[in-house]
């Protein structure tokens, strides 16, 4: 199999990026150079606000798309369970954010983290004698000093995390003030999402390696529905609010009778939007919701990190090689199973981040009605950019976000959100079936 970088209208992907950037700059200059935009039915300020809101919404779509692309880039599987990984990770975050984790919940998460630390540092499968039983292999591992170093490290990690989860009740000052609930939620969700990704890869994906691709895709659908059922059993189906971008709650003690007092808790108010001073230029200041700004920032960090990871690190290059030809990669000594496990763990953590960002929206919360559909709306971004392109995930997400928000604001709210992104996707795929930044594959028999 060979792959060649396809061109669009004679342009390489790099040239296409420059053309898209130039078009965007020309459109922006045109909008800013007009006194009003009556032809579009709205003011220039409104049009710029809608466009930038679309960019931020596209950042959240890009965050979802990045997780899907990571799995596809490493294993060649389109992960339809990604939306349900988002749901599970966001619910774990909510559980630890809302209150101090219970003894059992904290012990479970700490034990998982300790076991992962042990397997990474103290377990070396290259020293195993495959002829021995599992118990014999464990005894053989115990003769190595590295095994006991891993045991000690695993216990240390488990005890430290258990203490943090049970005792982290006051805010932490590091550059900015971090709420204790956010730190507890982040620690718990990263550990839980990593474990979920590893379990899915080990027990659902790994046994099907070498089977037809459709079998793997159907398995991801089954895994997604299974995760949805498990989360419904544990957390229920109600909407769970994540008031991260609100002020702290206030407790007021009131006297209702002589010597009788009642504590009333007042919910926090939503924090004001971020504003950009553009009154002199547009007549009003631009305003952006906090969760979308943070989502866009995380998407940019993820994009830069993944580009560096897949281009510069040995592990990232090994993942790309394994995705291209697993049998050949294994024959040259690459540990394909480990690479796939790492890819699924990374994708699960990315899914958690996207689910949490979506759940923090005003009046949204974390539920099966809100979170998984976001992944399905992000699928056009993945296909638009290219199934294996990190750059395509970012560009595709932003394009879909801008089109969706503009169509919602200028045409109709329901029609714009449901129709416009898929219409753009159809047009692009008719012209470029592999996506804007995808690679055209040529099979040679």
C-alpha cells in the first residue's frame, strides 16, 4: 500500500491552508470596512460576533475530532463510541467536583492509578518465559529489582492520590486560583478516563485485531451503547450541572424564631463573559462565553501537542507506523498492542475534556441527552478535515463551527444547526473524498 498527498485544484495542503487564510482575512477586512451589513440582515458587529462565536464553537468540535483522529491515526478504526467516552469522563469529573469522593470511590481511583504506575515501571514482558503459567511468570518477574521498584512506586502513587482526593477541600493558588472541586474532578477524570480507554482497547478492540474493519466499527458502536447503559445505572439519566464558570455559593444564616437559625445556600451567579474592546471599531464590545474560550484554548494546546507528538517523538512515529501496517510494525519489534492501548487512553482523556467543556455551558449540564450528540455533530469535522489529519481536525472543526453558527444566526436556529454542517460536508466530499487534508490511498495488488 502506498499513500500520496493529494492536491485540491493543484494546491498542496500547505498551499490550501494559505488560500483559506487569505480568504478569511479578505472576508474579515470586507466586514470591518463596511458601516453596516444590511445585505446579510444584521449589523457588522453582529456578523463579526457570530463568526467569532463560530470559531470558538468549532474549537470544541475540534477537541472532539482530535480524539477521534488519534484513534484512527493509530489503529485505523473510526471510533463511534467517542461520544459515550465523553459522557463517562464528564460524569466522573462531576462526581469528584460536586463533593469530596467517598472512601470507596477514592480508593478505586487511587488503586487504578497505582496499578498503572506499577505496570509502566515494574513490569517487563520482554523478560517473560512464555512457556510458564501466569503464576510462574509473576514469580519470574519478582526476581528482578525493577519489579519491586514498580511495586513501591505504585503504592506511593496510590497513597498520594488517595490522600489528595480525600483531603483536597481548599482552593490552590498556582498562577491563578484553582478551585478544589476542579482539581479533584480533573485528577479523578483523567485517571478514570485513562482506565476506561485501556479497558475498551484490551477487551473490545484487541481481540478483533486482524478482523474486517466493519467488525471493529460495529464493536465501537456496541461499546458506546454499553457505556451509556453503565453510566445510566451508576449516575442515572438526569442532567448533572457543572457550575464551573459561576461564582462561589454563599451560605446565609437566618433567624426564623428566637434561638432558631436556618442556613440558606444561595447558588452562584454565572461569571461575566470575556470581552474584547472593539467599541471604537464595531460600535460594541465583542463578548465570548467562558466555556467556549477555554474549550478553544484546550483544542489549540491539543493540536500543538499532537503535531509535536506524532512528528517528533518515537512513540508517535511508532503509532503512525503501526496504523500503516500492523503486521510489518510488529515484525520490526514495535509493540503494537501497547501503542494501541496508549492511543485509546489518550483519546479517552481528550473525550473527557470535551465532555466537561460541553457540560459547563449555561443551562446544559452532563447527561446522555447533551454529551453524546456533540460527538455526532463533530463527525463532519473529522471527515471534512481528513480521517488521519491532526491539522484537518482543527480546521474542519472551526469550519463546521463557523458554518453552523452563521446559519443558526442568519437563517434559522434549528435548521442551521442540523442542516448546514452536513451540507458543507457533502459538497466538500464530492470534490475531495479524502477530506481537505487527508491522504489519497492507492492499493497495489
